[in-house]
C-alpha cells in the first residue's frame, strides 16, 4: 500500500463498511486498490487524498489515530455513505490499543497481588462459592467472532476482502467492549495478516496467519463452556497489572529489537536478579524498522537513569520502589527510582546460574508458558539448508541443535551474523536463544558471547559481527550429524495451511487422501490420518435441495474440522519438541 495513512480504529472501519449498500460492498476491494494509486498529502494530523480532479478525501487523526467515523470526510455526492470513506479506512493500518502505561499502585493493608490470568481489580468478580462463568454478552461476542473467523477460513486470503475483514474487525470491537481482549487482539492480528497476504507484503508469513486464525477459532469455541481460571486465561487482560516489588538489584543480560507486523517497533532489554528471576525493560511504540534499530540507543524509561538499552544489557541497575507486571515487565511509575550499577559477565555469578539449569528443564519451562528463553552452551558444527534459509548446526551436550535467525528483516543483522558464525565450525559459544517448537531441536538465536572475548557478549539483532571478531575455524566434533528425517506430520499440516491460505475450496477438489492417511498410520499417526480424511470430507460436503440445486456449504463443520486438525498438529509438535530435547513429554495443553 503506497499511501501513508494514519491507523484507523477497528470499530470505525467496521461501521463505515456496514453503512455501504450491497452494490457498493461488491466494489469495495476495487475501491481500495484504486485509492492506493492516488496522490496524498500529509499536513500535521490530516491526510488529504485526491480521489479525482474534483473530489478530495480527508482523514483527521488527532494523536495519530482515527478514532471516529466523522474524522474521515469525503467531498463526493454520495458522502457520507460513499465508497471512498470505507475504502480509505480499509486501506489504512489497524489501530491497536496503545501499550498502557503503568497505573500508580494504590497499596492497601490487605492488598493481594494479581497473578497471571486473573482479572484486574476493576473487572468483574465471581462469588466466592461459585465459579466464574461467561456473561451473556461474552457468549454472544464469542459466537459472532467464531462465525466471522469461519467465514474468513471459508474464503481464504484471496476471498477475504475488505468486507469480510470489516466483519472480523466488528467482532473484535464487540469482543473488546464485552471484556474479551485476548480474542479481540487475535482477530486484529488475523486481519493484519490477511492484508499483508493480499498486498504481497514480504513480511507476510502463512504460519503466523494460521496460528492467529487457530487462536481466534479455538478461543471462541472454548470460551462459552469455560469457568474459573480457564475462563480468565481465555478472556485475557486489557492491561498488565503492576504490583509493588520493593528494591531490586538487576544485572543486564541482552537486548533484542522488536519489529511486529502490526506496526510496532522498539527494543526489549532482559535483566536478571541474583536469584535468576528475569525482568524486562521495554520501549515498544508504533514505528517501523528504523525505530527497531534506533531504540537500543534510547535511554530506558525507568527513574532518572541515563542508561540506554544497549548499555543496560551490559551493565546493572539498582531499582527502588520497583513495580512489576506478572510477565516480569518493570514499571516506570513516578515513584520508581533507578540508578546505574555494576553488571556481570555471563560466566560470572549470578548470571552463570542461568546456564546451569539442565536443558531439558529449560525446554519444559518454555513449553508450559514460560518466557521461552534457553540458556545454552554450544559448539558450532556447520550449517543446514531450510526453506527459509540456512541455519546453524550446533552440538549441545550431544544433541544436534538448529539455530535460526530470530527475524528476517534486512534492517536487522540477525541473518548476516549467523552467516559469519557459520564460517567458524568448532567454535564454542554460550548463547541465549528462544525455543522454536518443532519435531527437531530448534531455537532462534538472540545473543551470544563474543567469539574472541568470553567476557563480552553480542546482541545479534543489534550488533554486527565483523570478520576480525571471528577466531580461526576449529575442527568440528566427531559424530555431529543432522537430525534424522521427521515423521510425516507435514501431510496434515500442509492441508491446514492450504485451507488458511486458499479457503475451503482448495481441499474440495476431487482427490484421494487415502495414501497420505495410510502413510500417517504407518508412522503411528492414525488420528492424524482420520483428521485428514475428515478435513477433505468436510471441504467437499455439498448437499442439494429438492430441486437438485447445490445448497451452501456447511462452513461450521469445516471450521470445526480445521480447528481440530490445527490444534492436533500444534500439540503433536509440542510433544515431539519435548521428546527431541529430552524434556518431559507429559506437558499440559497450552491455553
């Protein structure tokens, strides 16, 4: 999209599209494409688009976001119910709730800290003797969300144009005001991925669209029958509650850039205290690659310290009056005081203790809702080619591990750094990585100690390795070899991805899935074979009325079958991942 438009609130887009006549709705996608080629001018908070020689469109975004339908004005004769206003809203980025600043804590003598998954004090509360249950509004919002997401799945990315996107945004707005922020955020993510796919955005990833769509359908399906803690997790929280945590002595670990597909960028710095608990300091706001690269050199927003994120990752911090969210994010309230302190190298106490925990225990923690970080000692052994590019092979206590780039954007040096590291097999490194669940041991490389100076470390998303930083290649350890071929679960996963991309019809073409089902059965995946057969059957299921005419397909049956297949592949991947790392395979399902 060539236009530089301000973000538009989901409710605004949904209302403008709903106001169109059926004839104009059919022309909406063409209107979005036409509008993208028109000249535009930004003047402060206003963007003006020349629709034609006599008609101009204006978007007013005080504060940077369009929050009402009146803020989009058109000079054509059909306004306000014209195609141009709806097309502009559909072409603009989706405005997400700003990351909420930390509320000032109001401690009381009987205050109880809020734990992860619980509602904030100002939200609904259940009777002490009765489990919390969904409200009628939440049930209705979940059903509306399920129907909208099922329609998107039925159409696929090519068919999910601006009208279906607007219906999903409307459902997201309804869910948010009904107290369901988790499913609302997932729905916005689906629309963002749909727009990226239809606009041929290089940042589009089919796996991310599939995961977001699975989360929307799964949450909407489970929420009406959930109670207690499960319901609280499915609802999510609109803001992170912060609780007082006294004084903290923190040691910098590493920094990583943040660059999301929803228009947010910045940096997050990870720190640890003397007991090994992890805390984060973040600076993530609307922006692009430039902000992701430059945020590391901005001062952290805690107290009066002048430390930048890059400096904090190598130094320490003494915090008084600290407030912390359940996820470990440090608050930046007015009562927080922070000063610079000495740091510690990775091989010194107390940080060295993070690498002392057995790898299998770290993987189990990451798979059961932890922060996903792994602290590993590895020896580089070579490279292996994958569909997304080469990744490093490393030996980790006899386990062959794949280390991939954490982000593919060319503005971030992840892939360039991995390419240089691949030239020095036999090098021993202490690394920080994020678990990437897959049937083979695999992780995304975030930081590593310096190849020539074990007392220093490199943030691979911010620092660029040079050839002079590399040691002479050493001999790779004997016996290291690529992992064996994986079980053919991709036969089912591929169909799940195809349906998310091309819709139900791509699986409704005449064909025989019996061969794939039998192959899955030979590897012990009989359930996967049954799901594959049912997925094809549900896609091709078309009945006729008494006059022999085809009736509309049962998209609810197809959506349920697709959701079962998607959930199955996710859980099997988690189990295979645990087995590959030698972790406990008896893991509870993720919410």
